[in-house]
């Protein structure tokens, strides 16, 4: 008997336009690229927009990049016509809770743009109600969602790509023992202002800290300095990690980013044309690298294939812990 050829995994993208620095269109294209390495392949067959005209704008933009898919502005129609196996949620963070609930109800796996939940900024989308919630409630909701998805055999993951860079860090700094690191610094150049900037980028350093210090942790000494620097300590069972996150105002694209462990620096450098990736140590040493986001997308798709084969989706405890850390850091930020 000839074994049946597996069909492509069907993906739909929520938020496939480039407004407000949206990542949706890039995630759609990266999923297609990653699908070339996944058994059976990937079919990004649907995108969703708030209105028919915005959905069509996104469809045309993607078509110009070689990706043909259908545009929808009605959720029920998208589910019925496209029958997605998984959803990439790349809409504004204020809409995530609604989309996560609808995907869960429809039995659809989710790869959600970070942060998973954050109610501390207003949502301009018409579909998003005004929610008077706290960051701590977001953490509680994230835990409930993660367990609800797992109970239904559905995968729920967040787009935190920086931990993928840890292999590049070790190539650049083989002398650094991650198990003994005691200092962490990350510098980023997010857009926006006020708390919006912190919500946009805090998942990056948090996910890196989790890669350095796996497992449960507690925070202490949280302080914001002129709303440009955030300092805190991460306390685990066997060490204390002194952490600092710096926001730098720099109108450059692609946006610069770097982090260091015990003073050993890794800086992302992107050369145009061709969007060529490099990582440097700031002292003249540089290595070729790859954009970590496509690698993170591929990791999700490979895990999704395993989940669909086994019917079992493990809870991502790191996601739950990450939401708790985000909640604690946002709650500590001075208001105004």
C-alpha cells in the first residue's frame, strides 16, 4: 500500500498589513519559506483585515511578493472557506485576547505575536472593547488560555525569536559559560513612546533571560530610570542575574539591537541590499548569521506537525512565566 502524501498545513494570518510596523506580512512570507523545510509543506491560504478594503490591500501586497491567498474580513467566512490548521496573530496587542478566544473556540492552533496579552494600552480597532484590566489579570488569563489550548490538543506559542540567537552568541563568545553568567544588558530601539515602547519590546529581554536562566525565577529591585532604562535582579535557585534594559532613540531601519552577558556583546547588523544578517562583538569580530524570526517560525511549524500527529500539545510554561514577568515589570513602572 502506497502511504498517503501528507497535505500542506493551512495557515491564516490576522493582521497582514504593515501599518504601525506590523509584522504580519513578513510572518506570512516567512511561513511560506519555512514550509519548504516542513514535511508536506505549508499553505498560507488566507489573510484577515478589519475591512474588506484593508484585507484586499494586504492580499495585493503579498501577491506582489509572490504569495497568492484569499482575503477575508469576516471570521466565520474565513474559518469555513480556508479551514486553517493554524493562525498567525499579528494584529495590535489589544486585539489578541479576542482572537485567542475565537481560535480556541474554532479548534485552531496559534502562533501569536508577542506579547500574548497586554491591556495597558488602548486598542484603536473597532472589534476591541475597552477593557479595564491589569497586567496581573493578563498573566492569569494567559495561564488559563495556555491550559485550555493544551486540554484541546491545540498548540499555543508566542513569537519570541531572540533565544534562537543564543547559538550565534556562543559561536561569537565560546568562552562564556551561560550557567555562570551574572550580568545581562539589552539595548533596543523600539518605536512609539511611553508604556507602548515597553510593551512592544520587553518580551525580547525576558525571553533571553529565560534562555540563560531556565525555570522558575523571582524579580527584585525593579526600577525605571527616566523611562529609558529598566534595572532589576532575577533570582533563581542557584544565582542572581543583574539585568538592565535600555531604550535608545534612533531613527534607523532596520532597528539596531544588541545584548551582552558579563560584558560579552552580540550586536545585530543588517546589510542592504539583500537583508544580509551578521552578528558582531563590537571589537571588530563578526560572524554570518540568519534572521532569527524565520527560524522561530520553522520551530513552530515543526512542533505543530508533531502535535497534529500525536494529538497532544504540551503547555508552554515559559510563555506563562514570561507573561508573569511582563506583568510584574509593567506594574512597577511609574505612571504618567
